[in-house]
C-alpha cells in the first residue's frame, strides 16, 4: 500500500462515515474520500468543529458531505441506533466506516492511573467504536461490498510504558477487528481491517508531546492512500489484516 495510487473515481457513489473528522487524521481521510467521489459523513463531538472542513469540501466541488455530531463518551446504545436510522433515512446506504477518532489525555504509570480517566479513555477508544460498528452492521450488509477500517496504533500491538488505558483500548481494537472479520469473512460482503498510520502530525500527538516540533512529523495526508485502498474496491477480499 505504500505506493498505492487510487483511481480518481475510486469511491464515486459511495457513502463513507469518518469519525474524528475535526482532527488531523480524520479530516485528511474525509478530504481524501471526498476527493475520490464519496459522499462523506463527517463526525466529531461538536458540529462547529466540522464546519470549516464541510465548507472546504463543498468549495472543492466534491459531493456535498454531511455533518454528524457524535459524543463518543456519552452516547448510549439507543443513541447509536438513532444515528443509524438517520443515515438510512437520509442516504439509504453505508459503504464504509473509517474509525479515526482517538483520545488520550495524558501519559501515566499504571500505578497512578485515575480509574475514572481509565474508563473514559477505554469508552472513547474501544467501546464507542464497537457500539457504532454494531449499530451500522445491518446497513453495511446491504451494500454490495463494504469496508470497516479501525485506526490502530503501535502501542496497541506492542505495549509501551505510560500509555495505560489508550494502549489497552488499542489492543482491544485489534481483538474487535479480528473477531468481526472472522464472523463476517464467509459472507463475502464486508471486510474488516486495522491500520496503524504511524507517528504523524495530529492533535493527540501534540497534546502528549508538547515539546516536540510537529512540523518534523509527516502530515496526516501522507497516510490517506492506505485508507483509500482499504475503503475502496481494490481491497475486495482483504479482511482480518493488521496493516
């Protein structure tokens, strides 16, 4: 995927939901999907956070996107079911989800980790993606072929000191991905994979490493070809893989 070049019309006619779309990675993935023809549902905590990206996509001539405010910490199962009912009513389909939202408030030893913060981090990074994915599965299964991409992290594949709840949640994401891929692989209409974009320039990275020069890191748009590959038809048959 390193040198993958997506066809300009790769996602034409498709509806793709991108979480964390107000931050660097989610915004870059949303923009890339729209520029390749997708109708993108931009999701983040506050509607106001998504307005600038919405305006840029409209001005670019891409298919008109939609804005979906979603509180990953506070939303319950009923709320997610309501979200999916709205998607079904407004779009009639869903062809993919790019889970790009991420939250880590600090780095801390396990000895010192606050329990309430632990639960908050696990909720946003693991439970919320599960709930959203579960709610969307019936709609995804109606697509001719659909794709779910969970954003992974190196600390969720080999634990590193001080990453605490975030690392534990990302290990969980890998388990969720593998389990769902196994459960759906014989149906042939849904593929499920995870993608570690590596160390890139994001708001989360800047918050955890305030002394680091962000401009020395690759921009988020350098990894969007990998997301396009996994979301588009060129990856048909690829499932259960940790990229």
